[in-house]
C-alpha cells in the first residue's frame, strides 16, 4: 500500500523524467477508443431527432481528434514527416468538422 505522500513522490519522479509524455500513449489509446464510440454514436443519432446532442458529440469528437493529432505530431517521435500520417485521418477530421457545422446550422434553423 502506498500512502498519499509516497504517491505524490512517485508522480513527481515520473514527471521529472525527460520523456514523461511517453506515458501519455496509454491515455491517447483510450482517447482513440472514445473517438470510435462517439463516432458510432453519431451514426446512430443520424436516425434520431436529437440535433443538439448530435452537435455536442460531433464537437467533442472533433476536439478529441485534434488533441490526438497534436499528440502524434508534436510528442510522438515515430513520425518524421506530416505525410506519414495517413490521409484518412485528415478526411475523418474534416468530416467531423462538417458534421458539427451542418448540425449547428440545423439547430439555428430549428430555433431562429
């Protein structure tokens, strides 16, 4: 069992390392799972009349995609060039932005 003081000391040591961000890979892989779940939810919500929820999920998904993209580009050292990130990732990001934009317009038309 660790006491809270010992836990704080361990966390301090972990962040004091030069490559502390390497441990974020586990969190990022969890974020990818969340992106998949939200994307599937967006597909299901296209058949429902919950435009505001659709809009909020599209925004959350876009933010998570941008955060993971920033992590991959700036902190992950396995990518040397932008071209190594597949175009599908960019297309997925643009699609989410378009979903958010069109659902925002639908909300504005519904509630003038």
